[in-house]
């Protein structure tokens, strides 16, 4: 019997992590290390593969948190995932960083409705609304970039707020969702193990793409242009 073997990466926040999913068994290396993602992610991958006695070409797919998130971090994960995929001819599964954050929120809290909000700098936030479907979080709306005072509304109560946006814009967010949110985890960060769980579902549904199609999701469309012009 052949089991799914999937490597997942996340470098979209202050944390750097890699996870290996084999069948339903997960191993993860996670480190809170701002600005060290580039030097940490490849050794993390090497350790995971060595522990499992696997070569990269024996994997079924590579997954990564494709954003939105820190521009440099998202670019690192994209480049590493593409590099491995090109070298092994493996498919790639891009996963929304907000979806991974929501999945982690469900894993830790058990709440079925997650409201991940990440500080996007420049007075804006990355926003998502996710609800449990089976054992994974699914988006109720497209991930969005917006000002805190222009956040979309959500229906009902029982929502779990998480992510750095809840720390940086605590007052307007808590006012906006005063009747919706029952708890907040402003220090929550995305993790590769949650990227892996979501990617396995996407892969099973035929949602993997080629390395060339594995692109980052920035939402702020002018970020890459400004970097290139700088």
C-alpha cells in the first residue's frame, strides 16, 4: 500500500517551519527566528528527510504557505518549494497562509469558526474567515487586504480571532467584531504542520500544480513591483 508522503514549508511569518506528512503521521521542526528563514529552512528539510530515511524524489508532493504574509518570507518558501519540485519533477501544493493559521487555530482551540488577521504593515491587514468542514478549515470568502476600519463583517458568534493583526490593531478589531468573537490569540503563528494537513486534502482533490504554477499570493499587487524598482 502506498502512503502519501508530503513535505510542507512555512516561512511567511516570524516563525520558520517544515513538516513531513507520511500517511497520517506528522513530524515538524518549528523555530521562532525572525530574519533567519533562509538559513534555517533547508537544514530543517534535510533533518526531516533523514529521520524518515527518504530522498526528495521519493516524496509525492511539496506544499508551502504561499501567502499572504511577509514578502521576503513568502518568497523564500516559494523559491525552496519550486527548487525541490524542479529538481525532482514533483507537483506543488500552494496553501493560503491565512488558511494554515486558521487550521492551527482549530487544532489548538477546537473552535469551528476562525478569523485569522495578520498585520500587513502600511496600516492594513490580511483578513480571512474560515469555518470547519469535516476536519479542515475552508474559506467563507476570499482572503483580503484591507484597512482595519473597513473589515468585512461575519455572521453570528463563536468566532476565534487569531494572528498579529489582533495585536497591532486591537481596539478597532475588537470593536468591529465585539458581538462575534469569543476569544483571541494574537500571538498565533502559521505552522508547516497545518500547511501539510490542508495540502493533503488539496492534493487528494487534484489541486496540485506544476513548479512553474506555484506562485506566491501577495494580495498587495504593487509590493513586488516596488521591490524590483528599489
